[in-house]
């Protein structure tokens, strides 16, 4: 019973990280977003480079991303699944991001997010993040217009 309660608490803490990141992105609060990542995080994002290593890579990518949008960047997640096992956890979800680009184009896309967390000194931090989108193999183009089935 104690283990089950502990897992529920950890799952709530992971969900709080997901929520904090979404709110930080919406408010363009670089500090809030970066605070959920471990210093040695590795991420695979939709945009180049092939991988980002360390918090500096996340920070540079975040700054460029914020600069490409006017106003708020809104994110929502669907089908969130969180699994905790001791000091390691992961989540996967479908993520929707939408807003207006600096060129005035309305952007709205769904993609897949898998995130790995590590608990160190009682605090969960993101140690790995992978964002991907399905590709149409005939055209080679990403399919940002797909939406969840539910």
C-alpha cells in the first residue's frame, strides 16, 4: 500500500512538471521551462540539430523557438501516460502546440512526446526528451495535421 501511495505521489509530481513546462512556454518564461530539466539533459527535437546535449542546447532551442512566435505559445497534452519505477520515470503523450508565427501564420500541430525523468535528492528532473511526428513516406513530409482519435 505504501509503495502504491508513493507511486501516486511521484506521478502527481511528474504531472506537475508537465504542467509547469506548458505554463512556462505559454508565458515565455525561459527560467520556468529550464528549471524542469537536468543540467545534462539530452533531447531529440523536431528542429535541428540531430540532438541537443545539456541545458545550454535546450536554452538555445527555446530562445529561437520563442523568437519565432508572436504572443503566447499554447500547448495541450492528450493521452498522457506516466510510469514510475523507483528513481526513474517516463511519460508519453500527444502534444498540441499552436500560436501565431512572427510572419503572421497561424500554426497548429500535433506531435508525439516521450520524456524520461530521474529523481535526484527528492526532485524529479527531465533527463531525456524525444519529440517526433509521423512522416508521409511517399512525400517525405511531416504530418502535423494529424489529430488524436479520441
